[in-house]
């Protein structure tokens, strides 16, 4: 498997949190054996 990911943010010095959250979501999906689109349940 090959995965290429591009992260484009306006405040790049603070983008580490976004990357960590993305990794956590991917790990959660793998643990739950989910293969479809993951939708965020976070709302403002």
C-alpha cells in the first residue's frame, strides 16, 4: 500500500495538532476495521 498525503493549512507552524488528529483517526479506523469514509462528529 502506498499513501500520499498533502496537508495545506494557513498557519503551518501550528499544523502539528492537525497531523496528530489525522493519525489518531486513521488508527481508530484500523482498530475498528472500518474502510469507508470517516465523517467528523465535531460541530461548532
